[in-house]
């Protein structure tokens, strides 16, 4: 009994010039684009001017970070935003309602 092994064919590879580069001379570097960068919290100001509070929101099931300016008692930013928290609260309420059935 003989086994038939199909012959292995080798593919020939060729390098061809790309159509977009045909006839174009690259005499200068391509233009560079720079993105605007927002300053990080460390660059925004000294840490002594702001206070970070982390609390757990039980209804949303998430930790909430709030940065407050010490001098003016103004909230600088909150993560997650109130819209995200309200969505999380609604989802958690739905899951609690499903589990009580």
C-alpha cells in the first residue's frame, strides 16, 4: 500500500515597486503632525491647591473620584461623570429587581 503525497509547489515571490511611489522622488521628509496636548494634573498646579476624595457609590457600585480646589471649594473634576453614575445606578437597580424574582 502506497501513500499519495501531493507535490509541494513553491511560490515565486517578486518585489514590485508600489504604484504610489512610481516616478516620485522623495527629496524631503514627509510633513509631521503634532497633536495638542492637555496638561496633566501634575502640570496643572501644585498638589497643595487641590484635594482628591475617593468614595464608593453603593447604588452605582462604583468608586467616585472628586478633585476639589482647597481655596474656593469648587469641584475641578469628577470621575466618573454624573451621567455615567446615573446610568450605572439604573443598571444596578435593574439587576437588583431581576434578582428578587
